[in-house]
C-alpha cells in the first residue's frame, strides 16, 4: 500500500537573501514498503528522520529524490493529492492542536463534513468512530474537559470518520501519562485488528511496538534495522548502540542469558520470561 524508492529528503536552510546556508539530509535513500493491513512501528531517537519519513506517506512532504507511492499513486502527482490524503490520515503528538470542535461529536464529524459527505452518513460515521475508540459516552462533552488520552482518541475518531485505509501516528502517546498511552495503543490495535486499517506508529516507547507486525528502526535518516519485534529485540546491543532503550523484560532476559541462564533471545513480555524460566 505504501512504498518508497530511494527516498531522500533534504531540508534546505536559507539566509535572508535566500542563499543556501545549510542542508540537512533528514531521510537518506530509504526503501521500504508497507502492506495493506500491516501494523508497522517506527523507532529511532530524536532527529533520526521518523517524522520526515511519515510526512511523505500522506503527501505533506515530497521527495527531494526518489519516489513515494500510496496505492500505486505517486505522491508528487498533484491530481492524486486528495485521494492520497483521504487514504492516509495522520495523528500528531499534541492532541490540543488537532481538536477544533467545541463538542466531541462535532469535532469527529468535521473531516467527513469537509469531504462533502451527506449529513445522515456523517452521523453514522461519528457513531461508529466514537465506538471504535471507546469514547461514545463523551460525545456531548467539551474536548477541553477530557484527559490527554481521551483527547487523542477523539483525534483518532476524527481521522477514522474519514474512512482512511491507513493511519499514521507520529508519537501519539508522547505527551500522555501511562494510562492515556495504554488507551491510545489499545485503540490503535483495535483499528488494525478489527477494522483492518494499516497502522504506522512512530514511538520511542519500546513497550508499544511489541505487538507490531514489523518494526523499522531509523538512524541518521536511514532504515538501519527492519524485522519482526522478536527479531529486532534479539539485537539488544545494536539497539543500545543506537541509543534506544530496550524493554525492561527483554533486557533482563538478555542479562540473564549472558550470565548463563538458558533463555532464548527476544523475550518481549513478562509472561514469556516467566514461562521460559519455569521450563
Ligand atoms: P524525528 O521525527 O526522528 O525526531 P525529524 O524527521 O523531525 O526526526 O528530523 C530529522 C532531521 O531533520 C533532524 O536533523 C532535524 O533537525 C531536521 N529537521 C526536521 N524538521 C526540519 C525543518 N522544518 N527544517 C529544517 N530541518 C528540519
Ligand atoms: Mg518526530
């Protein structure tokens, strides 16, 4: 559904006269593809190029070199711009910047309304979207009164109401407390498992990626690791070299293994560790 071919993106800084002062290669020759219905997590420390890559997936940015296609539509092709934006919705870090309605249901209905969907259909979509993110009981509330996790779920419902095939979430839990984070991740998994929506989750919380189908790890604009969570988390030392914190349980298992305890690499959950230790 999404594919990048030799994607490179440069931010060009200019002085007041318009002379080039500096160039940052934020994405550097990236080749990735995402299949329909996949749950992809993108990891990488600050400045590794995750947001820049993500913005190419719904044509918020265009390649300096290479190509990006969404359902075989080239994002550079202006004729497809709105089809692409409709297919791939985006959720950002700060829910306060994404909510515009005075009432939850109104906010969720905003996207489909702008798309020219008939009123009756809008309400049906609002109902269904709020249900999916488990926010129906707040439909008449003012977004101001909600917690961060609830606001973020309202933002997700708003994107969902546009019936996208893919939702890109750029650190949607970065500003949330642990409970809000859990709520948002649960909603993301439900969208993927129940609705079959392709999810791309950017995060630096390792615990949030263990359920992904595949993980991309970025460093200095490049994809440096790619694989199933188990494969990625078997490479503890490489992850640490990339300044990424591996899940505590994985780290504990890795340390025990180094000290001679017979354990497989890539243990991701406490249950798995307990199970392996019992054997
Ligand atoms: P991440 O999301 O992984 O933190 P970004 O994609 O935001 O990484 O940034 C990648 C690189 O591009 C960084 O070096 C960052 O400083 C630079 N960058 C990001 N946005 C801009 C911008 N608007 N103008 C110039 N440089 C930018
Ligand atoms: Mg970012």
